[in-house]
């Protein structure tokens, strides 16, 4: 067809031979089209002149369907995700891009992609994946993708962890935000697209991404600079042999060369208040945790400022602290994992401290409280232990209620302590964590990224939902990030000048 007519005619005529209305097909390139109305899609058609295929049925070099696992959050059951169905994670996005690229390179016939009739969730995920392919492989901009795919850009994803037993909140995350996120990562160098040059390089990158989340329940927001993770205590207690078991290097156990070179130093009383702050916790008579806040960690007043500058009621009772958070579920309970050595021939992973040092992390920020619902009875770790290994530490505790949003003073503190202790080259990267590593920590990490790289919050929201499935677990957090156009807005919110000084 294409030798005698343009790409529009090529695909349109091909689809007419399959008795599919030409106006239901959006031509993307000379060899690729999108079937917008899927009723009547000749599923899996493999005629001589065109092939039709569901986007989510694309197979990789190994013959396996790239997105067969669907949407999932590592360390949690499928049911725990509630209504959430996407977007798919970065590994799935990269594998899809590579698989579709290989398929188009190896076939001379046009390929028309679609989704199962009536399956809105599949269609939304398909739109996101196809846009990512056009940005990463075809070199398109978000504006070009939006112009061609039209209303697909306005499809929406539900908020992470949206519960099925409660009314669904208004959706805030659009497919276009995810496209903007993957484009942002491309422009800022958060991802090296050379990884899509071969099946091997794609697999290597995806394997590294998976290992970080599987072993340490962590993910890079900005590779090498900003990472988020769950409170490491919760991951260390997971009996799954794939996860790490120790927070710190053990005597006589092989560890990271960087950790072994670090001189353990005794805690120094002169250390800045930003490096060692922890909440004292005591049990109540009924056995429930009761938080005692030192002055430096006192909770916000009953009426706290939120982004719009209006008062919002904050309940300070412990029972209400983590109502929006899904607690981690532990698996492999019948398997007694060895404390050291290998498991099924696989070397036991490095302890958490060695992992941070190998990743060149120099600064830890904790946003959860020592003891709160969902945390182990023993509470969180002692910050001084990490400082002994040369890591800096700060506590910026945020209540997990009413959207889990940081106060202005929280963001100001974050921006003031990080330039000197975290993001400068000599200081290493920053890891931010809360209890689960999805809500408070990701919001604060995004605040840091917006300020550091002058990023639009809406695009960053789309990116973090891809690199950290389950991230941003409240609609309030979504709207909070979307309200920032860049660094100037973030510093204004924090009450800082354009230079980052207190106003």
C-alpha cells in the first residue's frame, strides 16, 4: 500500500479490508496505528496486509507477554491495591518499548494496536504505554503525542491504594501527566535510553530496578540523587529470603568495600540537630503505642496551615495516624531463611547500610514516627547507628492523617538541610523514607526534586507513579504536587526567598 499512497491511506485501506471503519483508526506512523473504537477488532488478526494486536499482548524476545503481570506493588498482595490498575512500572514500560520497537523493525506489514472492547482500564494503560514508546523510541514530544492520540491523553488513573469499600475520590492523575513524566526523565537524564538498544541491555536495566525494590523496597526518583524507601526496619523483618536481613554490617560477614572503609565514630553531642532527632515512645496501659514528642518533634498544632492557606483540622490521636496507609504483608512464612550466606544459590544481599554506601547515599531523611500503627513493636531504628557509619540523618516527621501533607516548616527544613548535607556532589544522594515509602516520603522527595531541578509537579507526579508503584496514596497529595509549577512555587510555599533563604 505505502508504495502507492501515504501512511494514512496505507493503514486505512488495510483496516477497511478487515471491515473496520477507517475513521476509528488513528494513524501514528506509516507502520503503526491505534484502533480507537475496539468493537469489531479482529482480535489477533494476522492477514497478509495488516496485523491487529491488543497493546497489552505485546510479547518480548523471550515470547512472554511484557505486561502479563499487570499492575502490582512489590511486597503487597494484589487485593491490597484496591481499585488501582496503573500506571505500569518502569520495568514494564521499558520492556514494552523495546518489544514494540523490535516487532516493528522485523515486520513489513502495518501493525494496528487496540484494547479489549469495553475494558477501560486496559485502554488507559495501553494509551500510557504507547505514548511512552513514542517519546522514548520515536523521539516525539508530549505535545506531538497528545496531538495524535487526542482524548487518550485525558484518560485517568485512580489514586494509589483506592479502597473498594469506600466511594472513589475524584481522579487527578491523567495519562498526559505520565507522558510528561517519562519525557521529563528523558530530558533531565533520569534514564539512559541507550538501554533500549538491545534486549540484553533492557533486561539488565530492568533487573537492576527490580532488585532495588525486591531486596530493599526502594526506588530512585532521581537516579544517584534522590531515593525513596520504606522504613528499613519493616523490610529487614520480612522473612522473604530475597529481602535484606540486617540494617548494619555484621562482624565477620562480607560487606560492601565502601562500608568496610568507613571508620565507625562514636556519637558526637555537637552533631547538628538536623542529624539526630528521634521520638521517645512508651506503651500505654492498654498496650497501644502512645507517642511522647520531644519539643523538636512536637506534632503540628490542631489547626495547621495547608497549601491553600486555610486551616485544616489535624487529629493528634495515635489511632488516627495511619488510617490511609496499607501495612506491609509478609510472605514465605513457612520458610526459615538463613541469616547469612546464600539462598537457593543466590548470595544473601548486602545489609541496608552497605547498600546505601554502595549507592553513594550520604543523607537519610525519616518522615515517619518511631512508633505508629503498622510499625513493628520495637519501633524504628536509632539514627545514631547510621551516623556511626558516616551517614547524615534528619527527622522530619509528618502525621499520616488528612492527606499526609507536609507543613510549610517541614518543606523549609528539608530545603535548608539538604543543599549542605545531601545533594552536593561531595555529600552523596538522599534517601527519604516513611513507614511504607509511598506517601509522606514520596511527597517530601518530590518537593526536593521540584526545588533542585525546577520541575513541574504534575509531570513529577506521573513519573513517581511509574518508578514507585503505590506512590502518592492520597488525592490531597496528588493535588498538592500538581499545584507547583516549579522551584519558585516550592520556595514560596516554604517561606523561602528565591535564593533559598528564610523570607
